[in-house]
């Protein structure tokens, strides 16, 4: 098994507090409802893209 970053499993950002706000974003992990529902079928690259969006959302960009 390769240990290259793109081959490593991307961890789920869920912290077990699932509640969506008025922007359809989880108040805990900052993923959208769609991102939460589809996390299990996303590729590692797609998961990394979601994690980058989360960083933007945490900085106040709810459109990310």
C-alpha cells in the first residue's frame, strides 16, 4: 500500500453533531447536506475539495 498523500484515506470531518443551518451547512463540520450524504461515495480528491471548502466556510464564506 502506498503512503503517498493522494493515496491516503481522507478522514471524515463529522463530529457527531448533525444539524443544518439556514444555509444547509452543518453547524459542526460545516459540510452541506449533499456533501454529508455523498461523503461515502466521494473519491479522495473530492473529499479534499470539500475539506478546502470547509476552511473557506469557517472563514465566513458561506457560498464556498
